[in-house]
């Protein structure tokens, strides 16, 4: 299910890279739209995919973001670590988000089956 979520309600489990923010902002601005919903754990509203897009929207003054809400502990969501020096599990992701101790940027990689395709929403709808 895709739902517009207030940016302030979302929790992060990873920090963002300043260099990547610049790239993401260019993509969003050039499209004049948001073309891929972020992926969010449905109970705690933890961002699983889309930390950079959320930060860009916040910095641009938007209030909401389209989010694909998922049951994180279902088998339809898998997770891997992108860094050999960090253990990444679903429980640790939730704990880091709730405790306010996020991973470094690009530590986890989530695989979500049945992600929405052909999505587009005007930025004006996110104010």
C-alpha cells in the first residue's frame, strides 16, 4: 500500500552521504515529480529505502512523502549488509532506528518483492 506520510514521523536507520544528496536532488528537481515511493516499515515508520530522497524533500521544504508500507518481518523483505564490518539484521535495523543510533550511509540493502512500478506524483502534492 502506498500512503503519503508526514516526513517528521519517519525514523532513519542509516545516515546519508552529502555527495549522494546532491545527485538525488538533481534527479527529483529535473523530474518535477517524485517517481519512486520510499519503502517504510509499517509499524515503527522506519525508512528501509529512501533516506536520501527523504532528506532532500525535507531540505526543499516539503512535508510529505509517498511511502510503500511493508510488513518488515515477512519473507517478502530480505536484507543484506553492504559492509563486511557491520552485522545487519531486521532486529538490529529496528533497534538502531528506535534508539537513534543509525548505521553509516549505505550499510544495509533491502530487497522487497512486489515494489510499485510506474509511479509518479507531482512535487506540489507533497507540500
